[in-house]
C-alpha cells in the first residue's frame, strides 16, 4: 500500500472534519461527487452537512467562507482549479487578507488551490497563483511538495488563525506516492533541505522540487556535482535563514519556479539573497521559471514551457562554470 | 404597526441626520481627512432595517449610506466619530476610516469598498450559525445601492444565499445614481425588483421617502426571513439628497428629479407622519433634537481629544500569528 499526494489531502480533511467541529468544506462538486480530483471522496457521506456543494461562484464562495470564519468556523474552500481563484481575487485579497489588520478579528480560512500544469490542461487549468497571493499582506501561502507535507501543512493551515492559501500541485496528485504519511515536524514557515550539496543551491517549491532533484542527480552522475535542493514549503513567509545558510555553503543560487517569469517567488528569493547575503555569492544568482506565455495545451509545448530537468541542468552548468 | 419599532426607527433617522450634518461641517472645515459619505434621504430605509434587527442576535452589514441603520442597530455614535476623526481608540484604530468600520464580533462586519462583497459575507455568517445549530430566529441583512446590483459579487452572493435558503434580507436603495451614473446607464431591466424573482427571493417594493411604508415593508421582509420564508429582497425608490460624498455637489442630478416625489425628504415626511399617527408629538421631537445634538457634539468632542495613531507604536502586522518567532 502507498499513499498518494491527493490521498494525503483527502486524509487531512477527513482528520480535520473528525477532530474539529468547526471545520467544513465548501466547493464545486465536492459533496457526493467527491471533487474534480477526488480530494473529498467519501467525506460528504462520512460527515453529513459539512461537505457542501457551492454554485459556480468563486467570489461568493470565498465571501461566504470569510463570513463563516468570522463567526468562528474553520472553512476549507476547494477552488476547482487555482486559475478560477481569479474570480475570487477580490474576496481573498480585500476581504480575507485585510480583515485582521482592519478589525483585529482574524479570519481562519483555508483556500485550497489545485495548481500548476499537467499535460493537456491548457491555459486555464494550469496556473500557479502563489506569487499573486503572497504579494498581499495578511495571507500565508504554502506550497507542499511531498506527501507528508500535503497532509501536515493542510492540518497546520486549518489550525492557523489567519487565511492560508494552500497551493497543491495537480501533477503530484497521483504521481507522487509515499509508503505512508510520515512527517519531520517542520512547521509552516520553515524550509527543508531536500538534498544536501556543496556546489550550488537550487531553491524550489511545489512540483519543481522534484525536477530540481532529478537535475541534481544528473549532474552528480555527469560530473560529480553536489547540488543542494532547498524546498521552500511556504512561499509566504519565506524562510530566508535556511536559504541564506544554504547559499553560504554553496556560494551559488538558482531560484526555480513553475510560475510565469515576471516577478514572483524566484525574483523575491534572488532579491533577498542579493540584499541580505550578497557577500555569500560566488556567481551571479540565476532564476528559472516558465516561459512568458500562457500555459500551452499540447503536451509537447507544455513540457517545454515549464522548467525541465534538462533546462535546470543547463542553468546549473552555467551557474557552476561562472 | 409596532409603536416602539417606529419610534426607534424615527429616532435613529433623526440622530443620523444630526450626526451627518455635523460630519459634513467638519469635512468642510478640513477636520476630516478622506471622504465623508452621507445617507441623507435614505435614513428611512436604513433605519427601518436597522430597527428591525436585534443586536447580539442578528447580523447587519451596513454599506456607505447606512448611518441611520447603524444607529438603529445599536452602533454607538462614538464608533462613527472616532473612525471619521482618526482616533486610535476607535474600532478601526485609524487603520481604516469613515464608513469602512464595524464590529464583526457584534454582528456588524466592516464593509470593504468593493460593492456586493458583503452579500456572501453575511451569507457565510448565517451559514456558520446554521452549522453551529443556532440559526433559529436569526436574520442577516445588508444594504446596497442600485450600482452594486450590477456587480458580479452581488449576483453571486444573492444567488448563493438563495440556493442555501438563508434567512437574509437584501435591501436595495435605488437612489437613481451610482456616484454620477444614472439608472439608464446602470441596468436595462424595467424594475430591479424583477430580479428578486429571477434569484428566487421574496420581493418587496417600497417608497423610500415614506418612513411608515418603509417600516411596514422592510419590517415585514425581516419578519418573513426570520419566520423561515427564505431570503427577501426589498427595492426602495428614492433620491440621494447629497453628493456621492461631500466632495461631490451632485450637480448632475436634474432639477426636476429633485423636485419630484422621489426627491422628498424622508425625515421631513417622518416628522409629519409621527405626529399624525400619534407616535410622537412636536414637543417630544424637539426634545429629541436637542438631546441628540448634544450627544453628537459630545461624541465629536471626545473623538477630537483622543490620541491619533502613532506610526512608531503601530503594530505593523497583517497576520495575527507569528511563525518561527517572526511576523509574517
């Protein structure tokens, strides 16, 4: 038996529903149907009245959840795809994110965003929205890359009094498996050294952690390079202590992300490393993101749109040869 | 009609008018930073709603022109003057201003500027009560204008509230102008009330310049929602008797509209109605005016003497929790 990434998300929600009467789930097709990705399969039957189908109204879904959170509930909203959260943007960034600062009343809301590309999913079912939400004060944004993190970070997100945008990667849903849900006890806000190394640091998050590990293995086989991979786990807050400690060991930084290249998490990481650890760098830091177009539909185009082990190796070789 | 309900409503109308006249003067004297937004001409609608709700049990999400409803619901005047004048002791501590204030834990959420957004928010507060098993006898209400009915948020929210069949009342004050945009550039349906049927809400029309009609119709809509008849929509026809804000002279409002029945002052109407119906007397109303003018004066004076926010001591944190000992 093994547990997939989406199983872990389902398990976490089952645990939360069982242990916390304040928790309820709200989203499109999540009740009897079990969700577009089956992340809520069986939960409506197990917890009657607490797994609720919403109309196709992303704005109202978040507005509703904020209201329920103010009243002491712990709603988890499933956006069917992260892309559709653009319709809920106003409620997320203006209602939920500003509420604590304006009124002193926190909003314990968790928004699940099925994020990132999969072959054939195209421009409107593939987006990575983490940087958009991380930009706004008042939001916590997490990007689990492992089965255990998918589970534990969802539990931790719901336990937080503040709104959390939980970015779960669709490509990892069934591909990523673990024998069981283990955990290393890292809290939200702490990055993890996924693979230790000494020649260069790759800072990644979500599905790109796995691509970075693949690239690191190739470079080890190719030339004995030891590439350190840092999994940010949460993009807000950013664990700069772990990032800077890694860069101090390696002297070289590649910031890697699947999102669009303008601005975003990789730009933030590079900017902060330059500002806070310029003296640690032996080479100009690099960024690698998706291409600057909408996410294409065709699998061949899609595979070349996002960073791949090949493109990551190219970036790393240039970084290592500086 | 319940005598105490009408008297509560009228007193809130009167108090709100006196307070807002003072706010207007303060703005014109340069004592208020940012905007001042009045509910002049809309007090009857707003107060009829606020007075029909019970603070501590019901939920009221006021919007831009709801000073009267806030007062009727039980918001103290000092919350208003502190927020307008930037007192750090107010509910928003200088972090937000003017009508963007509330006390969410007392059932009065603080509006954001984005119109229609409070509709699903109130729906969610009611959903929480339902999930907790304490929805019985509770009503949630919010107010919008004609302009807000054009937003996607309004549509999504009203539809969701109807799907969930929540005990909610949405009061639409059609004051003919959304800022400067007249109805004929805002919507193309014959009457906004027709939308109630489309959404599956009970629909009620009322002359917003007629306080007793407002009391009857809005009071009934609230009673229906409270009694389990599902969500209700009230559409009130009236005219905004001020600009959008005090920076705006409203010169785009045609004179013949001002002179029409829509432009009647609900407060003047209300004084006549209160006396004619035997709900009050000239002497009593004059006494209220004096009492409330003093109350307004005291609330302004107190807020003016209070400390304003100190950026050096401001808690510049947007999240309530810290992670790893650091602010997020």
